[in-house]
């Protein structure tokens, strides 16, 4: 967060919440202190704050340490961190506007490409699908892009390897049909 938005007590609590139990406090503090020296970090921080404002999961009226802390205390830690990761991904994608996004070892295409009924995809998924007017290419690298076999129990439950295959092909063909011809 920018210095103008810093509120000592709440910022310290937000920092501790984001640090979690994985990073040592000294390493965390060193990383936070070093971020000021990163070229373009202030611009990216502003984009991150804009993405937090846009987040339907957080539903913040304003973006400051107190509001973020309130959201962190309200949500499950995994959901809160996932929301922060999504906001950071959106900030970076909007800022750098890549021509190509590469997914290596991309096995879980279903969650990214195909929405279950009644499910609203997250902003990163929509961006990657081109719903925000983006026209980047997507390269999916995987030795197993879909299941090669389904058991009878999986098929009874509606999970079919044939269906997976055709949904993947449909996604790829839709992207080809939507892309401009050269």
C-alpha cells in the first residue's frame, strides 16, 4: 500500500495477516523494506489497489488498511489470500498486457475454461478468455490435458473423458474462430 494510505497499527496487523505462519518475520520485513527499490512498484501498487476495489469477494467501500484487515478477519484465510492473489494477477495482467500467456503443466483446464452451471468465473479467468476485450494468445502445455479414461461411477456422476475432450476442443476452436485471420 502506498505510504499515504498507511495507518501504523492497522498496517502492522495486515502485514502479520498476509505474512501468515510461513515466512519468518525478519524475511518478511526485509522484503517489505526492499519493495521501495523496485522500479515501477508504486504504479503496480496502485493497480493492485484498483483491483482490490473491483473485487466482488472483498466488497470494500474503500481500500485502506482498516478495510483490508476487516476483510481478512471476516473471510477464511485461504479465501482472503486467494482474493489478494487474484487482485495481484489482475493488476499485473492489466499493466503488462501480455501478447501470450503460457500455462505449463496445465492439467486442471476444466476449472479455468468451463463453468459449471450457476458459477461465475473469477476475473482472471474472464480476462484470459478475452471477456475484458483482451486478445492475448494462450498456450496450454500439458502431457495430460484431459482424462483419457473414466470409470462407470464417474460417468454416472456426469464426468466423462469424452465430454472433457470435446469441451477442450470446443474451447480451442472458439478461440480460433474469435481470433482475427492474417
